[in-house]
């Protein structure tokens, strides 16, 4: 992994990701720690969750997701991480609590299955949308998600 400093325009080497190599993984940030979840592996889809602490430059393996997924959307709201709507996850949104290192199925996404969707959080509200449903259908709707 590499860290970019835009002021000095330099890259600094950081600790390598220790998990199985994946593509189309998702990520979220809680309390300054980065989380990498799921993704495609050589022999299938991953359930792995890894936490990166930039203060210590260390990776820690966390509890696996209940479902293997890739191309999912990931975001964090109020110290909880959310992953869902990707390949393997259907239209489910899963909630991760780092305090208890536990996952729970939180809700079903009313916009249906999406792979490669985007998610962005503004004022503790996530906006989820776009992506593809069949690799030939590209919905243009954006849905609002606000956890209780």
C-alpha cells in the first residue's frame, strides 16, 4: 500500500495488504481506520474483512462477512460500516460493528441487486445507486439510506 502526500507530491510505502489478493473489493472508514471487505479471488468470492490502522501501519484481520461478495458498495455512518448490493450479496445491506467485531443483516436495498454501484455519505445519510443489474442494464436511480 502507498500513501500520497499532495502537499509534497510524494508517495510513501506502507504495510502491504496481508489478505488474499482480490479485485473489486469494497471499503469504508471508521474512526480513522480503513476497512477492506470482500472481492474476487482466484478461486471464488471473498468474505474477508481487514482493518488498516494508519497510526501503527498495521493490518488486522476482522470477522468475515456472512456472505461472500464483490463489486459491492461500502460506506460508514455513525461508527458502523455497511456493505451490500454486490455480486453474491443480492440486495442485502450488512452492518459491521467494529466495537463488537460483529456483522448483522441490516436491511434489503429497495433498488434491487446492483454490482459496481456507488455509495457516498453526506450528513450521515448514504446515497446508493448506479451500477449494473445484468451487465447490459445500467440503472440511473440514486437511493437514500439512513440507518435508524
